[in-house]
C-alpha cells in the first residue's frame, strides 16, 4: 500500500514538473500501455467473460488519451496542414480502437500500436534533439 502511494505521488509530481513536450510523450506512453493491456486481456479465451469489461476499460482509456492529443493540436501553427493531418490520423486511430472494442479483436489495436509507437518514438527523438540532456526517451518513462 505504501509503495503504491509513493508511486502515485511520483507520477503526479512527474506530470506537474514535465514540460509540454514531455507531457505529450507521457500521453503517448499511456495510450500505448492501455492498448497493450487491452490486447493482453483479449488474448484470454472467449469463455473468460471478464475480458469484455477489462478490454473495454483499457480501450476507452486509450481512446480518451487520443482525444486529448487530438484536442490539443494547434491548428494555427505553421500553415495548419500538419495539425490537420494529425487530427485525421488520431481520428482514424480512435475509430480503429472502437472497432476493436465492438468486435473484441486484437488486430486493430496492434495496427494503432504500431503507428502510434512510431509517432511516439519520433516525438521522443525530437525532444532529445531539442534538449541533449533529456534522457527519458524510453517507453516506460511515464
């Protein structure tokens, strides 16, 4: 119990002290973690009825994170084209996760994980290039 409280306090402090770029990285990590959990739950036998609710919980969390990422895009930065493309891409990811949730299948989750993982890794690399002292670029950082 004490260890859980310490971990929770550490995470809360990490969020409060993170830069905007690090917060985005934490969101990517959270979405990827939730999708991995959903995929693991869905790998259980169909007779395990708890997999329905558990996978739903993880997929909804991932969708909410993607909605947050979508909602924080600056559509006026530059010419807005990049933000518009990311908005559409996040929308596609959300639709695929909804499909996975409705059909209780892993394939759409794996697809979104693969693409979001590439985006996450590019974002982490951009953070490293902006701040060479930044060393929290691994997926377990959040």
